[in-house]
């Protein structure tokens, strides 16, 4: 009886090893191989499963879709190093700052543009924290409101395209969709691509931005002392405002527009975005060998981290399936009252709580390949499921104790801002993200109608 639960024990051990601080990629692969050895020694694991490992790893490394990852990372790092955000934030702050909550509005709007330009949470949070947090505190903003707004705005890069999370989710769910078809013994012409998730995430992402703005407006109206007006800021001239706004907007429309009209795949659009970011850096006179070296090293670092975790997760999922873990979970879901609704709710609940201790990449590569094929085989729409998971994973950046956005901001915040201020500040925004998740659960068309419209269905 205990042997049947070996796959679940393997999952628990993985979480414990990662919490102890060991590198994620090697923890995944090492623990999986350890359990495979135990399974072979007791005759409960078919070693032939491991023969598929080399083919799976080769398929991972040569996956064309994942080429978008280093290209989007390169685009984001270039935009960060070219200091585009500073110019954008100063102009937005000058435009809205004289109104109550105006600085908060400007942080949210600039964060939205940065999310659509870079898709990198850490870069956005650190940049906004360095530039806007001292200004907000100087103008009398409540520390918890200021820090919570910056952290939550930085996480928009998870859901607003082009998002690295959506690229990884799209590739993982595409494989899960193919596996679901194999399990059902059917083939459907309907496919899932990263472009579908990009298009499907637009409406939920913009609604989430509106919820952030409404919350800031509510605080400014009910508690004006927490978000006072900055009366000493002068509105910027129109030329300065356009100079700061036009470059990122043009880049956003070029990248997303090429996907929407079908002129480019997400991977090709990532190349266009990287080229556009390079040209913007040239136009600002920031591009030189030193900058390119720094950008290249940062891009290489992030890309290697993603692919090593992906390789480790591939080993883990293969061993997990070899133990019959997928059949165990499928049987568990089949016994649940409420069918697919209850199963989806439990998966979302598990992902939310795993977000307290695991990073979104680990959850994407470990959990989604396990539950994805089962939910898709039960009839769940793949685009809707992908956006639901992306929104859920977004909360992992804000939930203590391992919310990375909290760590990023803590590292650049002044000593006068306490960790408790940051934790209190993100709670309302976690609530808003869960509200968006509930809205999408009740109205799946928020994520599915635009992809269907673009496809002409």
C-alpha cells in the first residue's frame, strides 16, 4: 500500500529539498533518480522508462518555442539597462502626481507598460523600487501602500504579454494537450500555442490593471492621508511625455501586433522585440560594448537557469509517470464529487499554496505536466486553463515567506521601510489577484473570446 504512494512521497521530498536551499534543477533530477533507483531495487519501477530520457531532453533543448525565452529576456534586460523606465516614470509622475493617489496611478501605469515591454518581474520591481519608492515616501505615502503597489505592479509581467511565464506555460500545456489526446486515444485538430496564451491573457491582464487603479482610487478617496497629492510637481510638456511614451508603446504594438495579425510566431516576435530594444538603446546613446557584455551575461544567466530547471523537471515528470503517479492522481480526481469543477478548484488551490514555498518556474515544470493532461482530458479549455494558472502563479511572487517580489523590493527599500510594511502592503493586491481569478473562473470567455475572434472562429 505504501509503495503506491511513492510518487506523492517523491513530490513531498522535492519540496523539502528545495526548501532546504539546494539548487532547484539538481534537486529535481537528483531526487527523481534516487527514487528511480529505489523503485528498481524493490522491483516497482520499470527501468525502460529511463530509456526515453535522452529523447525527451533532446526535444527540450531543440524546442523552437523556447527560443523565445532568451530573446524576451534580452529585450527586457536591454530596456532596463537603457534606463527607459526612469524617463517613463518621471513623466507619468509629473502628469498624475498633483492628484490624490496620482503617484500610485503613475506607478501602476508605468508598471503595466514595463510589463508589456520586458516581461521580467525582478527587473520591474527593482527599477520601480529604486525610482518611485523614495519619491512616494517623500511625498507622504503610507509605506505599506507604496511598497504593496510597487510589488504588485511588478508582477504584471507574469500575465501581460510578452511574458516569460506564458512562454513556459504555453510550451508545457502544449505537451500536456498532446499527452491528453494520447491518453484519450483521439486526435483533435485544435492545438495550443504560446500565441494563443498571449492573446488570451490581454483582457484579464488589463482588467487586473483596472482593479489596481480602482483600489488606488478608493484608498485616495477614503484615506487621503495615505496617498496625498504632490502639489509641488509640475506637469510635463507634451513633447517630453510623448518622448517617454512612444518608444515602449511602439515596441509593444510591434511585438504583440505581429502576433495578433498572424505575421509572426511568438518566437519570431521575440526576435523583433530584441531588435527593437537594441535600436532603442542605440537611439538613446546607451549601447556600447560594456552594456552589451552586461546584458549578454544577464541573459545567459537567466536562460541557463530556466533550461536547467526544465531538464530537471523533465527527469522528475518521467520518473513520476514511471511510478504511475499520473494514474494515481487521475483516479483521485475521478472519485471527487463535482467532477471537473472540483478537480480544477483543487489544482488551483494546490498551486496557490505551493506558491508560498516554490517559484513559478518550478511549479510550471513540475506540477503542470502532472495535472495538465488529466484536466485537459476532462474537457477543460487549454487557453482558459493556461491563463488561470498564470494568474495563480502571479500570486507566488507576493505570498510570504518566499515571494520573490518581496525579496526584490526589500533589497532596494530604505531602512525606514520594514518587512512588515511590505507584507501588509501586498495583502490587498493578493486579494485583487484572487478576485480576478474568481472572475475568470465564472466567465471563462474573458480569456477565450479574443483568441477565438483572432482565429475567426
